[in-house]
């Protein structure tokens, strides 16, 4: 299961990718590059100005 983690002075984030439908069908879920893009989107959206 691919996992991406980030942390800074005010935030800790963990994103795991589990695609059950792909696993049941025998395929693959997200690869690490796709998960990194998704994590970057979450990171950007979590940022707020102090």
C-alpha cells in the first residue's frame, strides 16, 4: 500500500491509497507517482495563512 507523509510546524498529513475494486479485480491501484500528486493536492488545500 503506497503511503505519503508530510509534516511541518503546524500540520501532519498521511495519505494511503487503497483501491479495493482494483484489488478485487486483480489489478493495481494508484502508483506512487499518482499518490504523490494526490498528496500534493491535499497539502496545498490544507495550507492556510496565519
